[in-house]
C-alpha cells in the first residue's frame, strides 16, 4: 500500500460513529474518505468534519468510492448486511460491538472474512484503555501470580434507553447483557482465559423498556475454574465502573472515568501503588491498532472471532436462566 493513507469508509455517523470519526483524525496513517448514514443530515455533518464524500447507502459507497476498509457503527442487526458486501470487495472491516445481534450472523461475518483473507476486527475498545493495557502487562509478567478471580461492573443510569434501539430486541439482540456485558466477557477472555461456563440472572426494572433486560449479573468460569463476576445495569441511580483482578501473588483495581486512580498491590509490596497508564485514549488506540493491522505492521489482537465468542457467551447466559 506504499506510504499513502488507509482509505476508510464510515458506515453510521451517529454517536459512536462520531467518536470513531474524531479518533481517525488523530491517526496519521488513515483518513475517512466516505460517509453514509440513513440520516443524510447526520452523514453530511460528519463528512464535513473531515472533508469526506457523502453517500446515500452502503451499496453506493462501495460502488463509487475507492476504499481499503470500512468502519461499521450502525445498530447490531445491520452489521451482517453492511459487512458482507465490503468483505466481498476485499475490504478490511472494523465493526462495533456486539459483532452482530445473533451468533449465526456473527459467524457468517467471521467465515466470510476468513474465506476472503481480509481483516475483521471487533471494536472492543476497553482492551485499549491505558490502565487495562497496564493490567494486562502485569498479568502476563506474572506479577499477580495465578489469576483466580475477576470482577467487572459497568452500571449506571442510561436515560431514555426505552426510546432507542438498545431496548429493541429485534435490533439489538438483547438488553444490557448484549450491549454492555459483551465488553466484560471480552475482558475476562483477554485478562483471564476462555469462558467454559456461564450462569446468569437478569431482570427488567423499567417496564417501559420492552422485551429486554436492564440489569444482569453473570458468573463466568474457565476450564481450570478461574472465576469471574460480571455486573451490568442501565437503571442504577449512580454508576460505578470497575475492573478487579485477584491472583495468588497480587491484585489490581482499574477504576474508570475521572476522579479515581487505578492501583495494584503484590505480596512483595507494603502498600498499593498506582498503575502506570501509558498510551492514547482507548478509541484512538483501538483505531490505531486496526490501521496498523491493515497496513501490515502488526497482527490483529482482537478479531472477529473474539466478537463471535462474546455474542455466543451472551446467548449461553440467556439460556442458562431456563
């Protein structure tokens, strides 16, 4: 691809699409050159931000624009139909989580990318959160010993969710487990190991939310009995987002958002120390990694298969309730 920039088409320019768009502006090796969204005004505003061309549909974008990759930021039920024609054209794909609304759709995406030999990356941005990167290094270096327990809570008020697609089961594939806990499940797999068993309890607190759950707890375990607790809610009055990892030789706590510091302690230390947080914002880190992989500079560290496994495990969690 010589030294030219990776040419990316943005599919979906709403909230997360605009976050991706702004992140591409901080990645020198790539450029958004085309934008499409079902809301033409939204597409035009996004395109104007980066000097990209606007298209009325995915089909029109793929037909008329010279691209190397696409970034899919639309609701989950649309991911398969957006990804397959791009993959068929030989384009690399970055797709927002969940990879699809159902395991069958996610599996088709993975199989298509494998058959065509293109990159398919699931946008699990938390893997690129600087303190999570530091925590992964601690674990890999053996500083915490054998990891025994994992806990993650992503919970807080999501105002107006009942009016958005997140609460539409046909579009989203599920509720807070599908939308939020896919991140938690991926973090368990990233930091601890593959999930061998899951058991969940879910509830609907807000009756206006439709058919999906707004609160959930899932218990995860690996084949060697490493344990994890995943907590998620859209209705708690106050949020507290944290990742905790406990091992035989140490422990670490990653506190999200402003006002909290991430800490760790080992058996060799008298007190807790701050985790060294190195690296860019998690969205910039995610997109930089995707671009580097597309340019052949690195191997993908988070793949379509990772997205497929997260969706499969969510469906197993739903089924575990009987």
